[in-house]
C-alpha cells in the first residue's frame, strides 16, 4: 500500500478526474441552502459566521430571521448591538455576532470590499477558513477551504494516520493538499463540494462509502477502515456545577446582565448566581429546586441547578445598588437578549409553576 505521501501525490496526479467526479456529484446532490440559491456577498458572509460553530439545520431559521431584519451590510452596520444580539439569541458564541457587526461597520467605511483572503483576514472574526470561503464563493479567489469536513475527506482519501492534537493542527497539515486539489476554474464550487461531501457522505460515523462519488480515489475505503481517519486527540471535558437563583415578584423576574467586557456572554441576561445577590451557594440551594439542566460551552459541561429564593424587602433594596441586576417584566423578556439555554429554562419554569406559587420574593 502507498504511504500517505505517495497517495497524496497519486491523487494530485489524478486531480482532473477527481474534480470532475466531485463536481458532477455536487451539482446533482447539493442541498438548496438559502445562501446558495440566492447568493450575494452579504449572505455568504452572514452564513459563514453563523456556520463557524453551528450546524446547518440549526442555523437555517436564524439566517432567514436575520435576513428579514437586516438585509444588507448597511442595515447591519446601522443596527444597535442590542438588536444584533437579540437576533443572534440562541445561536451561542455571541462573539461571532459582535464580530459580524464590527465587520459590517468597517466594510461600510471602505470604497469596495477586499477580494483576497489576506484582505478579509483584517476583519474581526475572520480566520483563514472563513476568508477562503468568502473570497472563493464571492470573488472566485483560488483559496481552498479546510474545515472539519474537508479534513475528514482528505485524511480518508490518503489513509493518513498522522495524530493531531486538535482540528486546527489537522487543517494546517492538509492545507497544501487542499490547495493542490482545488479547481482553478471553479474554486468556490469545489470548496462547497468538498464540504458537502464531508457533511452528507463522508460522515464522521457510518460514512456512505458505497455511494461516494470519489471512492475510487480513497485509500481508506480500500483498507475498509474509513472511520479510523482522521486521528484527532479527544478533547478533555471539564465538568462544573452552578447554582442559580429564581426570584420572582408581581410579574417580574430578577435577571443578571453580564458586563460588556465579558468574554462569552457580554450584555446577555441570565438568572443570577448566589454571589450576584450577596448570598452563598448553600443559602440558595436551601430554596426549592425548580429544575436541574445541562449546557455545553466549548469543552465544558455545566450542570445548573435553579432554586426558588425568597428575598426580604431589605435584601431587595440592597440589590438596587448592583446595576447588573434587573427586574424584568414578563412582557419584557421578548425584548431583552437572554442566553439560549436560560431562555428555554425560564419559559419551562414559568409554564410549570402553579399560579399560587408565583410570588416568591418580598419586593416593595
């Protein structure tokens, strides 16, 4: 059997046949996604930001809502950050929304958008992959995209058993091969085809090798071991327990708004922590448990326990000194931006609580 290096050279030597097979499959089988059926630079940029850490099916309704509200760069640049975050609510990783907002503002100051990957990497939130995707699709730039799907396809084509510490290292390793295989005539279509192949056929688990359009080029298929590739180190999962307080009064809910400089949830609302109320965890946990939920943030799994808390009138008066704490009327919940998990949990608790148990603090 060929070594990965020899297999790569063999594949490059047959690149024209590989490109034809891939392109023919893509034209017949690609998904009619809205940023493909009605393409524009703006729609490409928004979709790429949404898809950086979100699956296609999850992003689709958010994309449509976003386009209806902010149809172009000018509308996005003129929007308030609060509106941008509200439209993004539920997608998570809110730094993407802020970076997209800043990108639109920076772009509005230019006479014309850059057309090279290097030019796009000057914008916030745009790395090598996103820059290659935007410019190859919008400007036909000869830049190969290497995301997780493409890494998987290339690793299997070569039966490359290199062990990678993370996906970024794998992307750097396969970038030269991705560049070598790129169709010079249709780089954008080629990039989309490679990513679509990884998403629909060359799946992480249970790949559909029998229907793969490029299986005759694939060393992993010949070895009957496609799921052995690529070799990525498993992420260490940190597990954490968090206590939250539920304080409700007269149709209002007490929420905490993160500071504007917070790393992940800047200016988003969540249920308060005991420390936000000047209480310790044990005091809050003594209240009735309303729900226990799990959420994931990057490589952390967090279990959050939400307890009903009775606040005295004097405690409530002291809380007014904390500008981050806000009493939000139920009707105001649709206006503010809540983190996605807390939005769901608040609604679940609100609907499940009996009407006789809906005043649990002593606000005056």
